[in-house]
């Protein structure tokens, strides 16, 4: 019995250390970005593909894309859009959104507010995605490295 107690006394601190968070772990930051215990969270990934209605070059197209960028800025400021960016479009894939929302339905409602989707220039494809909660820090970091706004 004494051997068991002595062994338990030696192993208990090791067990506690094995489960302790790494020293760089920041619980306040983890909460802020919605991280789970692995530093991950749920998102919805949206692939924007070429749609059926190409808006011809001119003022209407310019206004549509101005609205597209304004919409992305608004959604990012609201903490809903974690990441966005274009593809080269050569294969019909035009861009992506990663939304910090738990359901495809919520992402669908957000995408419906985008002029390029509303006008049929692009069509969305939705996928659930589980990724690093640190994606939520991209917009703040981007603002610090961009010399020009869209």
C-alpha cells in the first residue's frame, strides 16, 4: 500500500503537467477568437464560381464590384468574415469566403447580401470547415500591412 501511495505521489505531478496548457497559451485570446481546446473553431467555407450572368464592363459592373468590396468590409468588421480572396478564375473558381458562423444557412444569408451573387456574376458553393481559430486575427493583421484599401 505504501508503495502505491508513494508511486501515486510521484506520478500525480507528472499527470498534471502533461495536461497543463503550453506556456504561450493565452486564454483571453482563445475566448476572443472562439477557440476550442485545440485552438480550432467551426467555419463555413464558400467557393465563389463564375455565374450565369456576366455583367459587362462599365458603370454597372464597377458599382457591383464596389458593393462587393464594401460588403466584405462590413462583414469583416462585424466579425462574420474571417478571410476572403480571389482566385485567378481560369477554372471558373473566382474567390473564397471563410465565414465565422456555425451553419451553412447563416453563411447563405450573408452571401445573399453580396452584389456579385445577387446579380448572378458569381454563384456560391458552401462547405463546413474546421480550422484554426487564429484565422479570426487575419483581418486585424491585414489592416496593418495593407498600404491601400480596396
